[in-house]
């Protein structure tokens, strides 16, 4: 008997391939496995069940009619196994306000402990004058065969200045003199 297997495990977005073909010949009273793999758009969604359908046509026996039909089988729950991943782990680079990027860490998809990479940069105070600020562009990036991205932020380094004190004073005072005048005649 000839049978054809079809399956779309998560809807029309899926594309299934059958390495040995979807149409197989099943011996009388026997069974046969059909290997297939399906890919969709992005990661597979949660699928509660999956149904495969088989359509067949039996080869006629002398004096009988051709027999054909369909049947379906379901499996639940459906589990998916990741067979390969692309860019699950990426190297993160940063120029640390300079011109040559250096690797500052590795980020791994779905691992929160690798999502924030902290580092510090020390610049000499002599890069700017006391009491002023100097801006630096800081760029982080990653690049793989499949993805790339950069992000830039401007950071400011401000150098404090010593306090200076100035005083101006003008001294003055007022004096009052008491005068008396006498007049006498002769």
C-alpha cells in the first residue's frame, strides 16, 4: 500500500521536509516510520497537540476494488528540542572611550546574570582643566555572522577645582571734633 504523510506542527508558518520522501510503501500488515523536520518563523510557539495525517491507496487484489482512505494520529503534549542555535552566546565589545574596542564580556540568551556587564574607565585629570568637563563617546557593540548592533553614549568627566577665597576691604572711620568759640571785647 502507498501512503502519504502530511504534518504542519504549528500552522501555515511551518515548512516541513521529509528526507526520505513523504510517500512511502507500507507492506501488508506492517508499519513504517516517516522521518520529517519542520521549521517555522522564529521559535516554535506553545503547542498543546500535534496531528499528522496519512492518506493511502491500497493496491488492488485480483477481483477487488481499489481501497483508499485517510487517518490521523495526535500526540500531546508536544515538546521541542533545540538542535542548533545561532548567536545564543555573543561577545560584547566596548571602546572604553578610546579608538580600539576590547571584549568586556559575553552575553548569553535567557541568562540574566550575563545581561549587564559592568566595568570602569579611569582617565587622568590632566585631560581637562580644573573646574571644567570633557565629553567622551563610549560605544558598545557586538557582531556575529547573523547579527550586529552598536550603541553609543556620551559620558562626561568633570574635574573639580580647589576653592579660592578673595576678600576686599576698605577701611574708613569718622571723627567728630567739638569746637567752641569765645569772643571778648576790649
